C-alpha cells in the first residue's frame, strides 16, 4: 500500500510539473501570436502604402 501511495505522489508531482510547463508554453504561444499578427498588419500597411522597400532583380533602389 505504501508503494502505491509513493507512486501516486510521484505521478501527481509529475502532472503538476507538466501542467506548469504547458501553461508557460501557452503564454509564450499567445505572445508570439500577438507579435506575428502585429508584424503581418504592419507589413500589410507597408504594402498598401507601396513602400515595401524590397529590391527585386535588376531594379534600382528608389534613391538612384
């Protein structure tokens, strides 16, 4: 009986530790999702303004 109680205590601690890890990962995922949305919005606004700033192929940059 004592062995089962020890195993249950160990498993309970492991579940609690994993729960903390999952909660931390979810917080990080939420933060990264918000940052990605902001970057996507910023890029969409930049494209709408026509100031993408990317030089393709043989195109000369606008300051020439």
